[in-house]
């Protein structure tokens, strides 16, 4: 009997240990640091409970004015995530007093914290039920520019990139990205005559230790900014640049710094984020990729480099490996894919890149404030696309990230090749022309379209149409309406009751604007049909 009880005890102990270890994932590299009992280990702590932008949009009603809506969303997420992080924050404060933790700060765009602590403190955090994973966050080399290597012509025109994607033609037609805010999340941006009057240094910020302002000490970020919005070689010479430094002079940066930079871009009202950076992707979605997903849901178009580790497959870098990101490969002046341009599929099996843009022998601004430099890389291709996004948003400001990605892919030209070029090479004129399609979104959406009475009226009409002859058997009661002006989506809680059987159910339904009318999404239609038995 004693032997049997002992075996039961061992089995329970094993199961409990397995369950406990499943509570918090520790990266392999982090475990090595813990085993060595190091005293200052930088980590990102990710919570199990996810407080997301979508939650905010479902649970609260925000302004129909995008800038104001973003401020409200930021306040909401700050409050919710601070509440969720409360116990761990208190625990960290106590461990700070005991000299076990040197730093503990919460993110607001996702439910996570950045912490620098000794091994014992990290192990104590990992035992807390609220924590999903803790990952090591040491500086990584996040840019890998390439020398010009595919030029077959003796003389490469300095403006070949903007000429190739026909953005100069679009500029002459009146589209310059006027007033659109593009955050260049990179090595910072140095003041340059090309960007005079449009470099929003007061909105910029550095998230690099030892480099306190957003001025570029490397050259990479300034070059990218010049391609987005430079007077001579920029795709969108009317756009405004928010300089956000997340990589130091050496090109190294941390996930924490980049995540903070993306948060800052959202908070400062960036409409586009251009990220010409990346590192090795993993099978798991990284916290950095989650932050970018949240930025997209908050109304920011995110354009990210594919990486410079080609020509092998499965070389797409992170965060460009994120499915929803607009991931950009590089082509040369002859329309061929650059040898260095990373190829898909991603390590997770997804098709990437999404499209390509000029990235070989690209001339743009340098850090001395006046002259120019010539660089190659998917880093140089990415700001071509970010600038093109600014042109599209100038023409139709209500476009969402997903709509823009679809337009760019559908209007790309040249060689369409999955996991190499993606959908092809972007074309500014064709992309802008596609916005004139009457089946697309309206250029300027009148305020009355966002009136809750209209939304409710359109919903009732949509449900009655689905019910057809059965509508007389059901009672529809609209509980509340939440509007997401950043995505042009309305979310409604609707109670549908069968008048005879009294069977009732509250459904969460989504509606989108189509030709000035709110219509149920396909998924919401299926929810209604499922309830009424069709």
C-alpha cells in the first residue's frame, strides 16, 4: 500500500511539474542565462490575458475623428493593461527594493512588461500564474545593408527607383502624400535639406540607451526617410516624417526598443510605419510582431522589409514574417529580384514577400544634411512602398491597412512569383487609379454615415433580408453599437428572440460600409442564419 501511494505521489508530482512548466514558456537562450545565475538579465514578460485593440473597439465607443480616437484607445489600453499588470508591478516593486530588479516597465499596446532582473527574480516571475512567457531581450543586429551587386548598366540614374514605380508621374498628377505622417522606425533621421519643413523632430524620440535624441548617427534611417519623402528622390515629397530611433549607430537594437518605438508611432498619430529592419524569425509569433498587429488594428499601415538573406528559401526576417504586414522584397533596375532579397515561405510556412520595389543602387539622403548616398537592400525597397502608401492615403484617408495591402498587390506589375517577388513590383499610377473604381471605398465619408440611427436602420434591414418570410417570427433588439472609425467597422450586440418559443440569443455582429450603406460581414450573416435555422 505504501509503495502504491508512493507511485501515486510521484505521478502527481510529475503531472504538477509538467503543468507548472506549461504555465510559463522560457526561451532556451534565457534558460542558459538563468543557469549561469546572472545578475542583470533583460527580458520581456508577456501576460496570459490579452487586452487588445479589438477589445477596446468592441467594449467602448470612440470618436469618429481618427486622431482623437487613437488618443482614447491609448487611454483605454493604458488603464486596462495597468490593471492587468497590477499584481506583477507590485511584486516587481518589492523585488526592486531587494535589489533583485533594476528595471520594470509596462507596455500599453500589448499586455507585457520589459524587465531587467537577476536570475532569482525572473524565476519568481515565471512561477506567477498570470505570465505566459518570458523571453531574453539582448541587442540584435537588425539591419544588414548590402553593397551594390547586381548593376549591369555602367551608369545607374539617381532617380531610377521613383521612375520605375512611376511615383514621379503620380506627383505630377498632384499626389505627393501631402500632410500624411510616416513614422520611420529605424536608426533615427538626421536633418537634411531634402526633408526641410517636414521632419517632425518634436514628435520623434529615441529608444536607444546612450543616444538620447532621434538624430541618425548611422545613415540608414536618414536614407530611408529620404526615399519616403525627399524632394528629389522621394516617393511622397509632401509627406511628413516622424523620426523614431530604435537602432543605435551600430545597427543594433532590442525588441523592447522597437516595441516602444511602434507604440510611440501610434501615440503620435502616424498613419504609416516604415520599418527597414529585421532579425531571424522563429516558429512562435514574437511580442514585437504582436505589437505590430496591434498597431495595424489601431489604424496604422505597417510596411516592413523582407530581409537581405536571400537567395535561399525560408529567409524572411521578423517582423516581416507577420502575415498581415506588407512585406517588401527588392528588385533591380532591370526588374529582376535582387540576389540578396529574402525569399519565402516563412519559417511558419506563410507566403512572403507580398510584393517588391526598387532596392538596388538607390540614391537618397545622407547624414551630413546636404549630400546623398547610394545603398542597396530590402531596406531601400521598403520606404518606396511606405511612400506609395502615403500617396494612397492622401487620396483616400479612410483606407485601412488591409485594403491598401490588397490594392498594392492587385496593381503590382512585372514578375509575379510566390515567395520571390510576391504579387510583383508596385506601381504608383495603377494603385492610385484603382481607387477610382466605384466598387471601392468612398473618397470622403460624410459624417451622417456614422450616425448610430443609420447603422441600426441598416442592420435591421439586413437582418430582415436574411430572415425573408421568417422575419415575423423573430424580435430583434439592438443592445449597443460600438464604432471603429479607424477600420470603418461597426460592432453591435443584437438580441434575437423567437416570439413563439421564446428562445433568445445575443449575437455579436460586425458591419462594414459598402457604397454608403452598412452591411453585415459574411461571418455575421452566418451567425444570424445559424440562429434562425437556415
